[in-house]
């Protein structure tokens, strides 16, 4: 007598799981940024931030390897906190931002890396030069965002990576100014608003 009820419950659970994962999120540019730091002749450790990130990620909690992310990083959002230095970084000596206004990251593979952690393999493109990069990623929180109107899900991640400036044609003054740059990334993303809702 219980078999029909057990079967119905199993079908309901399967249907719920199918709806729950994967989920698509759009980056919140107000709460997402990249911080880059390096060593300057061994005397100091400056940093610059990149804001205005635009992108989309898919996260599958049940099958993390089915997750993916694509992000555009506008160089107009580069800020090293000194106006003259900002201009130099955007010049042809470094990012050549007039010709190459955006950097991009696209994941190629995601793998679980322990409780609440992922390794996101991908391709970073700067100045039309593409190199592989691995992001060591921590899952901060997945759930309904308390401030979102209308109510909808959100996802937050932090990640770190190390890249070489010279791999992207940015190697001026290396190795006195360290070729290796540490990236610290924080991302907050929301599920898109339902169709027909005002932005």
C-alpha cells in the first residue's frame, strides 16, 4: 500500500532537485571587485582595485563541475588611488586601455576542492592575450538576498590567484617591480529579476 506514496514522494523530490540546480546569477557591480597587489622594488606593496565588473555565473550546488562563470572587467574601473599612476597604468606602457578597454575571464572547468571550496580553471584575456588562470575559490553564501526587490536568490564567492604581468604584455620594470601579481576577488551575484519586472 505504501509503494504509490513512496513513488510519488520520490518524483516530487526529483522535480524539486531539477528546479533547484543549476541556478543563474548576474554580478552585482556594487559589491564585486578585483584587488591586485605587487611588490615595488622590495620597498612597498601597492595595490589597485578593479570595479564595475559585468558578468554572469551558473552555480550548481549538487554538481559543482557543471558551474561556470564569465566576467568582463572594464579598465575604466581601474583605480590605483593616485591620479597620475592611474593614467600611467592605462597608458600603452601597461594596459593600453584606449585600444583594449576590457579584460575578460571565462571559466573552462570547475572542480570541488573541499567543503565550501572550488577550483575554477579558466582563461584570462588582457590586451587580446589569453592565458590560463586558476582561481582558488571559497563559497561565502548561497541563499535568498535580504535586500533584493523582488525577493530572489543570491550567491557570493571570494577567490585568489597569482598571475605574471609579463604573460600579458604588462612586464615593464620586472623583476624590480614584481612580475607576479596577487589577485583577490570578491563577487556578489543575484538571480535575474523575473521577466516583465522593472529594473
